[in-house]
C-alpha cells in the first residue's frame, strides 16, 4: 500500500477496528490490534501513527516519538505524523523543537485550523502566552463554532489570570457541545466556580447520553463530584469521584511496585559515601526545585518565592527527569558520571530550562512535584541548587489528588491504595536524603504555612539565601502566569478550609490508610527507617 495514507477506505479491517477503539478510548482493545497489524506489515505508517497516539495517551512519550520518527522516515510527506510528533515533543518539554517542526506542517497544509491550534498550544508551552492567545483569537474569528478551540483558548486565558474571559470561553465551548466533559471539568478546576442547579442538570443529562465518549464521561464525573462537594453533599460527591477514577484507571494503570523498586535502588545507590566521593557538579545556584506530592502546596510555595524580586517563576519543567534518564540504568548510571559529566549534566538542565525564562532575575523555580524521585541526582549535578519539599497531611493530600483530574501523568492518583503507597515511597526516599545529606532539603509543612505564614515564609527565604520582602506575604497580588490546577487559589490570600476537607470522606479511606501505614501516624515526621 502507499506509505502515505490518504483515505480510511483503503485501510485493512483490523486497522479500521483499531481506529474505532481509539476513538472510543478503548486502548486495551486498540493496542493488540495495532501491534498485530505491524507484525503483518512493519511498514504500515498509519498503524505506527495510531500506536504512537495510544502511547502518548498513557504517557509513553518516548515510545510515541520513536514510532512517529520511524513513520516519517518511511513517509516524509505524512503531515499528520509530523503534527503528532510536534505535539509529543511539546508534551515532552521540547516545545522549541516542536515549533520548528510545525513550519513543515504549515507548508503542507496552510489552511488547517487544527495546526494553528497546535501552534498556539506550543507557544503557550514556551511561555509566549500573548502570542498564543492572539493565534487562538485568529482561529476563532475564522471558525467560531469550534468547541475544542474555545476550550484551549480558555486554558490560556486562565493561565494568564484573565479569569472572567476564561470562564466565558469555557461556557461558549459548552454551548457548542453540551457533553464536552473537559469544558465542564475546566470550570470546576478553577476552584472558584460553584455550579447551579441548571449546570448540574445539564451535566447529568450529558452523562446519561448512550454514546458518550469515555473521556467526556470521566471529566463530567469529576466535575459533578466538585459540584456536590461544594454543596456539602459528600456521599454523591464521592460516588462521582469513585466513578471518574475507576474509568481513569482503565486507561492509565499505576504499578506501585515499579516506584518501590526505583526507591529501593536509589537508596542503595545514593549513600553518604557515594556523595562524599563525588563532590562537584555544575556550580550554578540558579534553580530552586519545589518537589513533593501534587496538591501539597507546591504552587503556593512557588507563588511566594516568585513574588520575590530575585526569583522568577516558570512552571513544572520536564527537563530534570529527562537529563537524569539520558543514560540508561538510572539511578546507578548517575554514579558512573565523571566530575566533568556531572557538570555537563547540570549545564544541560540549565540550557533546557532557559527556554522558559523570561526575566533576568538570578534565580528561577522548577516546581515539578515528581522531581522528588530525582532529588539525589539534583544534589549530584547541581550542588548549589536549592531544594524545597512541600508536604501536606497524607489524608488531606491524597484525597485532594483523588478529587483532581490531571491533564497528563500522575497515574497513581486514580487509586486510593496506589496513592497511599506512592506517598509512602516519597516519604521513604526523602527521609533517606535527610539522613545522608542533612539540611540539604528544606521542608515546608502545609498546615504550618497556613497557621503561621510569616514565620514559614521567613524560614523558606532564609534557606534560599534570600532577604525577606513584604511582597512574599502578599503573594496573591503577584501577577504571573500559573499553569497548574491551583492557579486561581494562589491568586487569593491563604485559606484554611482545605486542611480538613478529607474528613468528609473518612468512611471511604480504609484502603488509603492501610497503604500509608506508619507514614500516617508519624506525620509530619517520617517513620524510623528500618
């Protein structure tokens, strides 16, 4: 067959069936069909592109990139694969590479509005928010009846703090497509919107549709969970959260044993002696890493620090894990680096992160929470970087994650028992770092930050070697782009309501408590290491 697909009518029946399964988000059905097709025809670029899309949906971005590059080797004119590769590169933290690829996409299909949407999203990842917004507005002027473009436009408006405009964009998307679950969830995820009776009725009606896509279904369940939570109706709220998370687990399973093995290997590799024998790395003091669990206050810490005149807030950067895993066999491979290679690795991280920098401030924040897994690597290659561990009560933190749908990743968050194990592994590795590198990590306990904000802010700034500035206490007045689920919360003064919200769901938390084990009883300290 022609290596550049033109029409689905020419596709084999197996490939058509896989396409239907992908469209319905039945990934467990699509994957074996696509692999069987590629065994039969290893040069089927349409199957490669579809398998790459599947891999990207479940977070296997490296696999997706490999498949798409192979498809483009075989079919250089395959524009859809080139656009998909740009999308994957953007999500992999390489938006500059993605933007360069889009030149070829536009040359081949200059009028495709979907490509303009992709370019706007890529510009957003580069921090060029105003240019991205202008591009969305250009698309919507030409095609105002595109609900998903209104949705993406709303995301960008929310990021830059144009809340009312963002809400209007989400509402416009819903008017155009009432069952668009992500638009409903995006409203809920602002954390400042309370749904009225008409909204709840509309979401329930959408949820009752027979042919509703799975992606719309779980977004609607998460949104309805938030609606009932805000009304104080916690049993129906939990029922919706449970349904949403069950659906999410089907396509994004979490394997806690893999996290446990990585922590075991990290503890074995990164001993006090190993660090003592490997002094030196990239000496730059620029980065401030904020790590920990999602929904533990990392965005609050970032906003406080970014309110300081010497600190720039960026985002959750994917660069550190990419550098750490550039050599196969992490964590052991990190110990094999020479002093020159450690310096080069630290410099490589700074080069990648520089894409997101917009000011000349001497310090910048990388607040990817999952970097807790790579704290020992940070200590090796960036010995002067500051590391902040944002920690929150395990039940409060985990329940908040269970109520949250993440756009990508965080597979652990859709299962209470798996989340408890993930939290426990995080505490275990950080306790090991405290033991072998005492004082290297500064811990911010969320409840203490709420109870005595000024004292905690002063301690945080002191650890970072920064003089106290009043603006850090008035962090909610700092105008900057915030791309995380807490974007609107950090634009308000600190509040206490969230600290005990988990208690409304206590009757459902047995598996979470069991998985947390002694971590729960020891909080805010770590259990004694065996």
